[in-house]
C-alpha cells in the first residue's frame, strides 16, 4: 500500500478528524518540524555572517536575498529531500544541515559551508524549532479558535442576560440566576486563561553541547557569545534562557502545557453543564433534517457535540499532563527520552482543536427553551426562603433560618403558602408587600447586570 488515505490512517487525527486539524498540519507535522529546523539553521548562519566576526565571511545583498528565499519558499519537496538524506545519516537534524549545505553549494557559497550548524548541538536547533512550533500553534491556531468561541459566548451572555433560570446546587433547586449570567461566568474563566496563555514565555537557548559555549569560545574567544545568543533567540520571538544543560530544561513548556490543561478543564466543565441544561430542557438543539440522533430511536437529538468535545479534551489533557510531568526531567546533562515525547505536541493540540470546534458547533445549535425555564421556576417557590429569612434577620426576628427551614426543607411550597407565612411575620406592611412581590423569576439579584457587563 503506497499511499495512506484518511480512512486507512491509524490516528483519528489523520483519519476521521483529518479536516478538523488542517490548520495544524503545516505547523506540527514532521514537515513542520523540518521547516522550523531549516529556518533556525539559516537564521543562525545569517546571524554569524552579520556579526562582524573576524574569519566568518559576510553576506552580500544577493546572498542575503538567496537565504531569505530559501526560508520563504521551503516546501514539501525540500522536506522530502531532507528525508532522503536522513536515510543515510540516520540523524534528522544532521540531514537538515547537509541539505542547507547543498543549497549553499548550488549558489557557490562554499566559504560558508562549515558555518552551517556552527558550534551547535542538535538540541540548539530542536529547542528553538519546537519553540517556534508552539508559538505558531498558540498564536495562529488555538488562541484564534478560543477567542472566536468566547466572542460567541459573550454575545449569548448579553442576549440571554435577562432570561431567569433556576440554579442547581448539589443538583437541587437553588437561588435563581439568569442564563446569560451563567454563560458570563464561563466567558470570564476562559478569558482569564487565554490572557495567561498569551503571557506564557517560550524559552530558547543556543549555547552548545552542555550550555557553556565551550566550542564557541575556543573558536572565537573575542565574541560575546551569551549576548549574541540572546539577541538571536530574541529575533525568533522567543525568550532567551541563559542557564541550561544540553537541553533547554522545558520548564516553560510545562507552563504552556499546564495552561492548555486549565483551559481544557474549564471547557470540559462547560460541556457537562450544557449537556445537563439540555437534559433539563433549558436548551433545545436545532434540528438538521439529514442528521440521525439514534440508530433506533428516531425522536432523539443527542448532544453529541458536547460529548465529543468532552472526550477529546480528555485525551488532550492526558497527553499534556504527561508532557508537563516528563519533559522537565532529563538525566544529568542530557538524555533522549524527551525526543519522542516532543513529537506528540501536535497530537495533543490536535485533539484540543477538534474539541474546541466540536464544542463551538454544539453551542451554535442551542436554542433557549423559555417555557421549560419558566415552568421549573414556578415549580420551586421554596427558593425564595433565602430572601425571606435574610429580610427577617434585618428586622431582628428570632430564628429566621430555623423558621424557614421548618416551613420549606424537603417540601414543595407554592406562592399561597409563602404569602401566608409572610403575613404571620412582624414586619412593616411595605416590607411584606415587597416580599410578596418576589417570584422565582424576578429573584435574580444582579445576575442580568453582571451578564451584560462581561
């Protein structure tokens, strides 16, 4: 079998969910990793050639343009050529080095050949390449998707700010809220984590075999290598880490992955809440004529987008948790146990991307069911006991909590019974009137104001 079609793929990311992960394919694939490695190798060569180091040839304008075009025009043919070299080298980073040397030779830049990969260990190239990958995944894929969904949720919070809803604490009827306020809570949580994700520093290093610039100093002792390294890492948009062993320690990677996990955990919470609201009848789902809800029960419209999202967020978090726990650990100055793990960054982010898209699709199919919301509120007048006993405290009526507990706990209370109770209280007539004006639907506090303010 020479060609693998999506239906034959081992991974669902490349099979069933192939079209949902397209944004990641050029970033987090083997091709993407090779491209980032090639970019780092070229830019390091450019940096050396432009640093006025005695003995390293400077670049002409024509040569600079040629190197820039190599980066801009890098494509699948380049990646396949590198893979062909790797069959002989059995070393993926060395294959990139040799390929770049071939490109330089073709332009008669032989004097620069031995400054390709100069004083670098493979990890100097890899850590920066993965840093660029994570930066692009964050900035160009995950954050735009999260912000797009959050924008929709914010609009829902505003539109549904005044729609009262019975709360459920411990699964039991509780103080009313509004639909918009509950959605606003989610917007606030997600927005905070998006802000933190944007602020996570992605660290990088280019300081040689064990982090001490050993070979650099022997070759060119006059160069301020830490300064040059810091400037170079900064040009890539990454944050310089001056203290490393052979590998960049990956602590910042753990921070990045933990932030993604927190986002996913919040979104799992959202999936389960919306699933529950659909189960309670607070939301219905827009029907698509061609879709099937159940293979045997034709009436069903299952909340499959929320279930699909929950499952995929879980898979993503299982991988991300392993990354965060494993990657900061390396035996002595270097072991290779991080290498195979790093190759799965795109897998974790792929499952996260699928889940975000599925969740957003599920949200877009929701329709509010005001009849059911109103019915549930009208069937639970006992939720006003909180308001009544709090006013009783204000007027120093003894044992207000206990009196309301005796009246309402575990019982179904209607409007008439509550009003009778209110009449027995030693309260000013105007206060009794205000309490009688309360209903489960208008006892919402500042929920609508908070929802509109998000």
